[in-house]
């Protein structure tokens, strides 16, 4: 009977190994469309594809993190930038899946579109396991986005008034170049410096690219950054006006941009500049 203690020791050892995985207590499934993701399958994928940046503990301290700006997300805090849900609340599984699929433009977070939908669902389940928030709270319902209103000149002009009144320019700059008076002073929730989005740099945002995505971004906020949610101060239809105005800042060939260009060509001198001393077209 000399063997028994070894078996016991082995069993104990295994038990310690499993409990040392602090995540198992929070393990969860994910639901993305018709798919159910499981943390057990996500674990191997995470070790293969994500660990180098997001770290073995999911705290964003992977071995490559020191070279990266902005830093990889800390999943233990469960604060996410791209949500369909109100500011301060957890994202839905679909929100996480979309973020993983899309990747984060202008950052080191790649698009994981080459993985299968099932693999991404498994990864969503696994990363939820890093924070107890997912067992204590449920994601809120996504915000309601009414159908888009027509793109008209009055809509663009009203959106421009909101850009002035809501002080978007203080961070994003009068022309949306990310160079407003507060821009150089901003830090994120980890005290790292962060720059406001520069609208002239392209068509994509971290959290999407369509007009609906744009609407969602400023009505839910970019949590963990100084970019606030405006859901309490901007009415739904007014929010579409702001979307239409933001499109004129992008240097893209959009309907909004050409309407604004025609207007500016005819009314240039009457247009009040945006900024601290301006009434901003009010
Ligand atoms: C090369 C580094 C790198 C790798 C590899 C990487 N990420 Fe990221 N990830 C980042 C960075 C950097 C951010 C933060 C970007 C930001 O805050 O703007 C991020 C953010 C995220 C977010 C946050 C989404 C949100 O809305 O806030 C999720 C989820 C995520 N990554 C999942 C993954 C998964 C899953 C993998 C593996 C399949 C992975 N990442 C691999 C660098 C990486
Ligand atoms: C206090 C400063 C501040 C104010 C005020 C502000 N923003 Fe931002 N905004 C930021 C920062 C910082 C980011 C960058 C977040 C990031 O990259 O993670 C940002 C990002 C964005 C983005 C891009 C998000 C993405 O997915 O890439 C949009 C769109 C945006 N802001 C719109 C607005 C609008 C519209 C207003 C006014 C209604 C506004 N912001 C007011 C600081 C601000």
C-alpha cells in the first residue's frame, strides 16, 4: 500500500492546480447569435493568440504590453470601450464579439476575423471569466437607436450647434482634428495619456464605422476614457443631427460633406467659428 499516498498527493496537486486558476470561480458561457461559447474551449485560444498582450491573468500586462500604446485591455476591471449598453454597464456578448472581430483601428489590437465565429464566442466566454462583475451583474439592455433622420442642411447646421454647445470641440478641436484646448491634458482610467479622436484621419472608429455606430459611440461613451456619454443631454433625433455634422469633419465623399461644402462656399463669411469665443452658429 505504498502507492496510495502518491495517488492522494497527485489528486491534491491537481486540485491545487485547478483552484490556482482564479478564473474558474467566474467561468461563464457566452451567447453570440445562435452560438454558445465555452470558457474551456476559449482557454487554449486565449493562450495562443491573446496572452502576449492581455497577459496570463487577463490584466493587460502581457509580455508585449510594455511596447504598446494604448495599453491592452485589463479584463479584470471589465471596463469596455465599445458597448451598445449605457455607460458604466457591462457590454453584451455580441459587443465583445464585434470588438474582437473588428479589432481597434490605430492601436495594436488586431482584427480576429480569421478565427471562426465559434472560436470568437469561446474567447468571449473565457475573457468574461477574468472579472467577478460578470457573475454579480447582467449587461443592461442596449440603448434604443431610432431610425436615422434625413440628411438635410438644417440637420447638419443643428448638429454643428450641438458640437459647440456640448463642448465636443474642447477635446476634439474646432475642426475635429483631436487638438482642442483640453486634448493634451487627458488621461484614461489607468492614468495613461490619451488623445481625442481625430476625425480627419479616416473613416473608421474604434467602435465601428457606420452612422449607427457613430450615434452609439457618443450616446454610450467610451468607458475608461474621458470621452463621456451624452445620453442624458442629447435627445434621440438631435443625436442624428450631430452624426450628420460629424460626417462633414471627415474629409470623405459623403452626402453630408458635399452638402456642407456647397453651403460653406456660398455662406462662408456668415459661418460663426466653433470655439471658446464663438456662438457656434447659434
Ligand atoms: C498585439 C497585442 C494584442 C493582441 C495579440 C490582442 N489584443 Fe486585444 N487589445 C489590445 C489593445 C492594445 C487593446 C486596447 C485598445 C484601446 O484601448 O484602444 C485591446 C483591446 C481588447 C478588447 C477590448 C474591447 C473594448 O470594447 O474595450 C478586447 C475584448 C480584446 N482586446 C480581446 C482580445 C482577444 C480575445 C485577443 C486574442 C484573440 C486579443 N485581444 C489579442 C492588444 C492586443
Ligand atoms: C473631455 C474630452 C472629450 C469630450 C468633451 C468629447 N470627447 Fe469624444 N473622445 C475623447 C477621447 C479621449 C476619445 C478617444 C477614446 C479612445 O481612443 O479610446 C474620444 C473619442 C471619440 C470618438 C471616437 C470613438 C471611437 O470609437 O474611436 C467619437 C466619435 C467622439 N469622441 C465623439 C464626440 C462627440 C460627438 C462629442 C461631443 C458631443 C465628444 N466626443 C466629446 C474625448 C472627448
